[in-house]
C-alpha cells in the first residue's frame, strides 16, 4: 500500500495548461467516481494554481492509469500533458501533502486559503464515498501540521496573497486609488479578500458582478458597493478603471469586443485588469489591446516576492516541523501494512487451537478420561504456541542477536516477570 500524488501546479505548468485540467465543482462527483474505479481511495484538489489527484495504490500500474485518465478526462493528449506532471510516492507524497496544507508549496508562501481548499476537497471526496481511512488520516495529519506551523512560526504574520498582490499592483499603477472605480467579478473567497483590501484603500466606488445577484448583493453591502449580474458587465465596464476577476466559469466572461466597446466610450482612458481565475475569465486577446493592462496569476510573481522576505526564515522552521510530522504519519502508515501480519498470526493461533481441540475430542470419544484429554490439550497447545518463539530466541541467543531477544522479551511481556 502506498500514497501517490499526481498533478500540475504553478511551478510546473503555465496557466494555459492548468486551466485545461481544472475541475469545476459540478464535475467533481463524476470525476471522483471515475478515479475511484482506478484506485480504492482518491481525492481531487483543484484550485487556480494547482490540480492534484491524491490516491492510495496497491499496484504500481495504477499510477500510470491515473495520469492517462487525467488526460483522457480533459480531452488532452497524454504526451502533451505528461511533461507538466509531478508524481510523488510514499514519504515524498506525504511530505508534499503536508507542505501544501502549510502553504509552503503555494504561489504565495504561507497563504492560508489552501488549507480551507484542502478541507473542502476531503469533504467532497468523503461525501461521494471516494476516499477512506488512509487518505482521511493523511489529511488529518496535514491539517494538524498546518495548525502547528501557523501557531509556532510567523509564516502567516504578514498578509500576502494573490488578492493582496493584485491590489498592491493596482496601487503601483494608480497613484491614488480613492478616485478610481473598481469592478470585482465573482463573489467567492478570493474576490472577498480582494474587496477587503481594495475597500481598505478608501476606494469610493466598487461594483460587484456575479452570476448570483444575491451573493453579489452581500459583498456589495459589505463594501458599500453596487451589485450587478454578469450580463450587465458590458454596460458597466466603461465606468471601471480597475477590473479584478475570479469566477469558476468554464469559459471567458469578458471578450475582446466588449473591452473594445468600453475603451471607445472611455475615450481610450486605460483599464487595469487582473484575471485571477483558472480557467481565465478574460480572453487572452484582450491583453493585446492598447490602453489595457492585463495581468494573470502568473504575472503576479514579482509583486508577491517583495512581500515574502519576512516569511523565508519562518518557512525554514516550518520545513523542519513538516519533516517530523512526516515521520509520524509514515510510522502510522507502516503499521497499517502490518495489520495483515496480525491477522495471519491470529489465524495461526486459531488453527492450532482447533486442531488440538479436535484431537482432544476424539480422545474423549475413544473412551479416554476427561483428565487425560485436558492434560493432552494443555500440553499440546502449550508446545504448539511456544515452539516458534522459543526456537527463534534460542537461535538469537546462539548468534548473539541482543536486539531480537530484547524485542521478544518486550513482545511476550517477559520484562515485567524479571
């Protein structure tokens, strides 16, 4: 039994690849079912920066099967996708899971959102009966490790996130954000964080666009803004100086034509746009228009790096903590592999008991006294149970194998009888 992680992230694949293999929430149930047909336990983590499949495997060929399935599911040729894959096995897979949970593998070092996304991924897999004891235990260890890292290091002391980076970049482009009109598209956690950062700068006007007007209204109320539906974006876009988008839409929701129309009305006053979504919300061609400054999550690297220096020392301490926690989980995992050994031993004992009991019963049937049958039962059973361990201990004593003798003493409870 082994744990394997296979996937792509912001380090191994550009956004053009990541958006092709992202799983939308409504497709996860079907995807988990298909993955479980290959592996006895599976869990899918899909965010703007990564898509990963966590599996428990019993045979090595299941690893290749999952990689092939990922490509087939998303209608991509395997040889086109496989160069971007990373595959972690055994302890490396455990370490990767813990590092992800702690934010050590994130685009923004130490960002806390990934922990919540992992918890959602586990719940989704559990709700659809796609996972079991092993992956649940892995995630419990991962969550516990992340909590220790957060409480015992300063890795999360300075607020840096994709949302923070997007707003920080806007600050660099506009000398005074208070006078700008901001359009936020989406109503999820990322846009909520962007909204908080933007609102704190003193921006006077915020427009929230979302498929669900009710969700948009909740955020708009929090930020003293205006709520609109996605269909109204084209109408309000000419008023927006800054557009930041993060939805789960499978296709772009802002096209080149819409932006060209907005620029004409604005008399070519520039628009700063940040597309945090994967798949992208804004057509790639929009970035080629004059007076448009379009950034994707991959473009935020340089902004983010400026806010990470204070987290590097904390990250080193966190890595040490992760190493210790990996040892703990690996020990648990190895112990699970020995469950069959325990079952085999109990079967052996039961077989010895049954064989000896049948012989004693035959003695009674043949006229032997109950005392003779009991003596035979006790003597024979004692010899059968003691033969293998005493032979092994005699051999260990002869070979000077002190470690085996000490282990036998502890296992058989002989230490307390000294």
